[in-house]
């Protein structure tokens, strides 16, 4: 078969599949846009599990008039400072690729946005075509903020729609996304939920019985290892380069902070551990991370499992299950790469072993290894 140029429409449908991987990922992208727009109230409605319609309404700053023609266009973003990749380490937003709304336009039957900023006398509703162009606008009576409405997502990708429809409980997955939103911005309301703290969010979603088994830990370590001696396995060269990288820009923090909510020691795995990973929440600099995409987090999870299980005094099959884990790692932005793949659920650590070593240390503090109770046999004694 001879080589042919794919049509633009085909290219757009193919690449949209890398950004929009499920209904959950649509909600994630829209909620992240709302948080980026400084919303403190976000409402989400899904009809037919999201396949019929998805509406996300926020009270953020709205979209300025001059920007509206670009919002549906691919690679148009207001978030990357000066539009330059050099500034990627200065990002303070979730979004930066300018792909999400265009991808959604491509694969939904109808896409509209209603928005109003504080400068606008009235709001406006815009309808978009599959290319992300505005095809109509109507004045509306709306408050400041933005509402995105999507009708029949995946209507032109029936295979994707079928496989997502049969890929498990969507409301569970949305609830996980809900946790992501509330965990990362404690003032965000979801419907009528107000969560003042991460622990509140967990209690709201998973109940007080589970919450009573949890402990909250906050720990900061020096990234450049000035005060600790646990980087023996790293080569001298790597340490030198790392210290140079961290120290060369004083605007960057030089610490790694771990903000974790984990089971207390001796929690019964039989009762509280689960056979799926649906209660495991990893973040890096408050960005949600997909466990299955990152070997470093698999390693971290293994450590947390091992250390907490060894204290559980049980012979049960708990070892095949997973504990509750919430872990947000805050580290210098120039020691990670966030631009690894389109869904932004994977990042790259420049020094993964350093993170794993510190988690090892942290989990030893939370779950101290059981002391071996060995009496010295008389035969070896001096007396
Ligand atoms: N809820 C919202 N409130 C205000 N502005 C918004 C909102 N949603 C989208 N926008 C504007 O539309 C632009 C395009 O959004 P889109 O999600 O496609 O890209 P992005 O957020 O910039 O990057 P990414 O593709 O990584 O999410 C944003 O840069 C922002 O300017
Ligand atoms: Mg976005």
C-alpha cells in the first residue's frame, strides 16, 4: 500500500484520543480548566453516564472577549507564560498544551461554552464546530464564570464509546476525579460539597469509619541532601549535577515535601485494604498522576504496602490487596518534566531514586520495622 497523507479530520480524531481517553478524562480536563480560572465553585452534571451530556459550570474569571475565538483551536492556550516552552517550569496551572477543548470539539456532536467576565455587561453563549471554530453566538443572562456543555461525546468514535461504556463503573471513576478536584483546591465545591481539608474530602467520599483509620503526615526533606546521608547509591557526578541544578536558580525551592494520608500502623488489611487501586491517589506538585503510567509510583506503592503490612500481625491474603494512599509530593519544578504525554497524568522525575529513598525513610518513620525479639543464648554470653 502506498504512503498517503491522512486527512486533517482523521489526524484530529486520532490525536484527540490521546488527550480524551474516557469520560473521566473529559471531566478532569474541564475541572482543571475551572481551577485554572480560579473557580471556587464547580458544578458537574452527567446525563447517561456522561455519554449523553456533560455540563461543567464554574464561577471562575470567565474568558476574555478577545480570547474566545481561540479557545476551540488546537495549541492555543492562555497558560504558558509568553507562549514559550522555556517557561514550562514556571507554570502554575494544570493546563498548558491547548489541546483539551479542541479534542472535545472533534469527538462530540455538539460543544458550547457560555461565559462572562467581570468586565462584561452580559454573558454570551458560543456554539463550536468540529474544528473548534465558533459558529454562533447568543447573548445570555448568566453570572460571572464559564459553563461548558458537551452533547454526545464519542458519537463519531463508536468503538471507543463501546469500550468505555463497558469499562467499569463510571461514577466510581468520577468520584475519584472529584477527590482530585477537592484534594487540590480545598475551596472548590462540587455540587453542594464543601471540603475544608483533604481529610474532610476523604471523609465525605469514603465515610468516617475509613477516616478513623487514617493519619496525616507532612514531612520536608532537603532535595540536595545537605542534612541526610541516604544518597550513597547515587554517583558523585549525579549529586554534583543535581546540586548545581537545584542551586543555580534561587527562585526554586530546594526541598521535597511529602504530604501524605496513610493508614495508621496495625490497621487490619482484611477489613480495610481493597483488591483494586481505586483508593490510591498520587500527586506531584498537586498534579494527579496515573499509577499505571509511572514505575516510580509503583515502587512507592510497593514500599508503603510492605512497610504497613509487616506491622499488621496477620497471615491474611491482605498482601494481594492495597491500602488507602494519598500522597502529594511537592518538589522543585526544575527537577520534573510535566510534558510527557497528552493526558498530563504522567510526569518524569529527574531523580526518581532520590524520591524512592526518601519514601523509604518516611515509611520507616511511620511504620517502624518490628524489633527482632532475640534473646542472646547463654552459650554466647561472656559470663
Ligand atoms: N473554565 C474556563 N474558564 C476560563 N477560561 C477557560 C476555561 N476553560 C478553558 N478556558 C480557556 O480556553 C483555553 C483552552 O482550554 P484547553 O483546556 O483546550 O487548553 P489549556 O487548558 O490551555 O491546555 P490543556 O490542553 O493542557 O488543558 C485555556 O487556555 C483558557 O484560556
Ligand atoms: Mg485545559
